C-alpha cells in the first residue's frame, strides 16, 4: 500500500482545492447562489431621480456623518450572506476532509478506511485461558481498534457463527455507536461457518465501495481463536477462492485471541442411574470427560450443580487424548 506524500506530488502552483475530492461534487453548483446577495446589493444601488426638498436637507446632513459606518456594515452583511450560501454548497458537496492532509502535509493514509470487523462467535470463543475469555478479548481488541481509528473511517460488523449475523450492514461513522454494538454481542452456542461468513463480508465490501466513495481503502479484521473446527475450511478450494477474491478488494488482518497450548477438556457424556429423575429420590450420575488437548490435565476440579448450587466435587487427572469417567 503506497501513500502519496507532498514531496511526491507535483502541485505546479495549483490551489489545494484542485486536489480536494468531494463525495458529491455536483452540489458545488449551488455555490452559484452566492451571487444572489451581490446582485441584490448592486441592484439596490441603481440611480434614482433626485428631487430637491428643503425638509430633507437636515436629514441628509445627518446621514452623511454616518455614511462611512453604514457602508461598512452593509458590506459586512453582504459578505456574511454570501459566505453562508458558499458554506451551504460546500456542506452539500460533502468534502472529504480526511484526504486533505495527505496532499498538503504528506501525512495520513490518503483517504478514509472501511473496516469490516468479523468477530468469531463460535462456542470455543467462550473458553477462558485465564481472564478474560477469548470472546471478551476479541471484543476488547475490536473496541480498541475503533477508538484508535481516524476521523472519517467507517465500520461494519459481522458475528461469525452458523449462520453468520450481520450486525452493522452499512458503514457507521460514530465510534460510540459501533462500540455499543460490539459490547452487545454474545457467544453463539454453535459452530462458525467460515464460507458463509466470507460471502457476507464480500457483499459488505462491494456495497460499501459503491455507496461510500469516501472510503477509499478497505480492511477486513478477523477476531478469532483460529479454532480447528472453523478454520479447517481454509483447506477447501472454494474457501481459498473466496479469500483470494476478497484479498483483491481489501486488506486482511487477523487478531488471534486463542492460546496455542490451551487445555481442552469437555464433558462428552452424562448418564443418570434412573430413567426418571424426581424430587426426593436418590440418583447417581456418571460423566465422561475427554481431554482433546495435547497435554495432560492434572488435578482438574469437576463439579456437579443442581439448580445452580454445587452438590458434588471431584478432582481428576486426564492424559492427553484420553477420557475418564467420574461418578
């Protein structure tokens, strides 16, 4: 990605407005309305036939004393009226202010950026490798990106799940609104469909490019734990083709919220000794725990809750890739 600096641009003495882009340049034609106050002013100064009237001589003498001040006041009023119409035309033309520093000072990216925030909402994102959970960490990273963005940047938001959910479909430019939507997201107790998510993201990128010309750059940000169940789809030729097309339209960025050597123990089976569990009748539960991680889990605490209250607790050790039962 190349940025144009002031030393690279040849202005040849041309004014800054020659390089200042507008989202709706045709609206500048309304600036011609600024000539209306000037025409009215000139018209009001047309010559009238003078009639000598003795009673007016005293009034004219008084007016001549204040004529200079009145003329200045009229010119100031004319300038204000004209400036109001010019500024109104500029506002309607929607100048891309974020582009101006790139041409004048050589700093800046040379345009605003459309950020597509894709947050993994699959069940594995609820795992805690400490504090906070992977999903909470992803939300924090996305929030930080929004807070540190430049004025004029736009954001769309997608929750990667099965199916994916488009939370912000059109670029939003108020960081506070975007952060509010990010904080309202929750983990979906499902897998994540990478292919369907890429379809949704590609559509957002294309629509924003057509509808928001001010967004001259696009970056797709994935906040994920890179879980195998989700990202193994990258091996598919179809998904690789999707990623290739997306990379032609946007820059891709990955924010890893996972931990390589994180433990992965799950309850794979829970069986009761009675087919019907009723109040006041003793029952025994047998749980099967499987270690899907690459390292053994030692002295891990297992608890049984009934109505939100702990009723039994045991400590188990499970070798890597194996399962054990607790009663």
